[in-house]
């Protein structure tokens, strides 16, 4: 391999200060322990941390400069461009010359050729900053789906940006909580998905967006550069499988061994099965085991491993004691409180990957959002059939739903979507009032948005762009990079996404089988025991039960005796609910977990919660 692709962390701000940029990059050392660099002139300070995935050489150091025909650009780049060789050849035909074999240098040349429109040429994941000294601008860009994070703070004339919030906190910025974000977390358990962070004034650049900061005017302008191409054409199983195989193959390129995060679901097993088709070498796979029903992926995976013995399975033993040992580390690396078990399980997988000396980890992220894999998609799908008077098809899907193991959840969602009583449920407004009264929450709940309109593709676009996927990708990036591991998501190749959005949406669910295009495409490659299991499973951990741990119990009693969260809810009410939980008398477990994580986060980062 003659190429070089570092996974990294970036940072910068619009004034010169060598010590401060060094402090920012030091705060994200875990993202790039192999190398670091800074560029400082009268207009800008730019920093970089580097994790070597392909050949590490001096020619690939960042920030990197490129000059041609009197024009010059400097970049700090985090990510990987999978088509950089083809793009390099295209630019060479236009007269560009290259000193290194890096995708970083290709991005710089592409910028000089096409300006900010260069991102349309890129296939990959990225967050980068390009400084143009002549135009006096800084171009920030984030990949189409937000695999790589990029945060910023724009306060008057000062502009600061970084891969992680903790780097921005190297500046003397106010550490105040955003009341809207905290409210959403306490009332609805929403975390890490909005563009506003838990820190007031620090925001995330949206996926599929460029932002240009004008160094003269001190102004910032954002522009969306991508939305999936839509259509209603037929897509064969072969076409879908070939597109996914191509994406998997491109993400196997590395000069270090590539491994796979493997659950017993069809997403990661599909990636693994296609990996077996395009590589002859053995592959390490990492999964979770708990010795309990919840959190143990090994039983169903035995069917997969019998068919593909080249995969060597390593198990991360999730447990109460490990969660208690590491939850504060997870909070630190997340920069924000997290919801439920997602961050913890991803931490364990990434930590085990690093312990085995692996730096690259393929995963199945994005398939559920892209292909309608969640149970909530089924009622949306059926209502769409009704709207289009597809009554026979609706009856077929309804009959399949009545036999589905998730039928209660699906039928309740269908009743809500049709404006009927959901049965046994409580209106959200009453639930929120109940939470406020029980815990003395001092923040108003955020009003729910308007009902979803549009068609199935609009619904899926919201999941991919606005709601579910952004939360998972932030969590996945933070937990892998905390362990100096790079995560790669084959389902998020934009060519595959465009293919799915161009297909007839009626094919997304057939006779109750969600993600039907994937199931059909992978027949014969993924064992039927996995492929045709209707329940939606993923990595899980019995995280609520961990709150009973003796160490956690003592910690809760200590911190809520003098709670920072007293500014937003009653610590006395919290402790009363916690005692009910310990006595197994029924309690709001989600609020107990999230209230505790909010308290610990505020202590770790010294945040003022007085909103």
C-alpha cells in the first residue's frame, strides 16, 4: 500500500496563539496519539492530532500546505476519502502534481480546482478546515451523514472549532448548560443528536454542510451541499448487494488489520459476510457477552461462525463492575451526558478492539435508518399505504403485523399515526407534567414539533439526517476515538444511500419483514436464523440494573447531598425515587440514570446548570 490515511482530531481559531492551539490539540491527544502539528500566522491558528492507519511519513504531516499557480491552501483534516486515488488521477490530468500519497493532499488540490464545491467529488467521511490566505476565509466541511464530528463556537469576532468540545473548553469560554438541551434530556432522554450541545454557545456543524468563516468580516455562512437522490425505480437484489459489497471493499483498505464490530443482527453480519467474499485473510470480530440474556450476542452468532470460520470472535464481557469503573471516562470522552446503554456498549467494543492492537473497526451503523429497520417504521409504512389507497397491500401488512413479535408496539404506533387512542398509553403532555411534578424539574419541557408530513422517503431522511443516526454516529465516533480506533460504516457510502432513496419505497417492508432489500440481497450469505429473525436486536446492556451497584449507590448518596443539578430538579425527590428503585417498588429508571449522568457530567466539566 502506497497511500496514507490518518484518522485524527482537528482544532483552530481566528487569531494567533501557539500555546493555546497546543492546548487544544493536547485535549484531543487520544484521537491521534501518533503525531501532532500546528500552523499559526497572523490570521489563524490551526492544529492537528494524527492516528496512523496507513503509512506514516513526514510528507503526510498536518496541517498540510499545497501551492499551485500562486494560490495556496492549508488544511487540517480528520477522516478518510475512499476514492482519493481516482480523484488524484483526475486532478493530475488537469496539471496538478503531488508530493505525497495522501488523501489529504488530494483534498487540497481539489479545493484549489473547485473551491468549496470540491466536496461533491469526495466519497468518504470527513471533518476538515481549509485556510485560504488570499481569500481570507476558513472553509469548514462535514461529511454527508456526520460520521466525523465538528463543533464550533462563534461569539462576536471570535471563532473556535474542534473535533471535540473539550478542545474548545481549552479556551476561557463560559461553561454554562444549554437549558433547551438539558430539558430535552430530562423529559425525553434525548442526547447527542441536536446541533446545539449541552454547552450553551457550542454547536455542531450539520452533516452535509460547508461553513465559510470570513476572516475580515468575522461572519459565518452555512450551506447544505447534499441530499440523497430520490426515485421509485426497481432495484434488484444483485444491484443492492453489489453496491454494498463495493462499499465494504473500499473500507477494507488499510495497512493495519481491519476488524468488525459484530452483533447478532443482519446489519453487521451482512458486512462481515461480504468482507469474507472480498478478503482471503482471517478477520477479528468483536462482540459483547454478559452471561445473561440481555447483552449477550454469542448464541445466535454461532450460526454465522459455523459458516465463516475465518472470523475469530473476541468477546467483551460487559458487566456492572466495568460500567461502574468506566462511566466517568465515557462521560469525559462523550463531552456530554449520554442516553441509556449505547455509549457504554460501544466503549467496551472499542476498548477490546484496541487491546487486541486493532485500529480499524467496521460496523453496521446506518442500516436501520436507511432501510426502515426500527419497529416505528412499520406503522409509518402502513399509513403511507392507506394514503395511497393501497388497501390490499395494507391488509397484507396488517395481517403480518398481527403475527409479529413486536405487534403490540407496532399496533400502538399505528393507532397513534391514525389519530386513535393508543391503548394503555398516556398523552405525552400528561407524562411530562407528571415528571415535572414528581422531580420538581425547574425547566419547561420543549414543545413537540409538528406532526411529520411527506412520504416514506421524508421519514427516512429525518432519521438519517436529523434524528436517530446523528446520535449514533456521534456516540460511535467518540467511543472509538477515545480508544484510538477508527470506525467505518459501509452502509453510509453515499452511492449506496442514493441507490436506496432511488428505489420504490414499497419494497422496504414486505409481509412484515422490515429492511427487506437487505434480507433479499443477503440470502444465501447470512444464515437464515439471523436473516429472518423479526425482532430488532442490537448491542444491549442491562444498564438500569447497574444503578443498584454498591459503588454507584454510595456515589449517588454523596453527590446528591450537594448536587449541582439542584439548579434544575429536586435532589430530595431524586433520592426518594432512587430509594423506591432500590426497594424494587417501581421507579422511573430512565430519569434516575439520566439525572445521575447529568450530575456527574456537570462535575467533570465544572458546568453551571443554573439556566
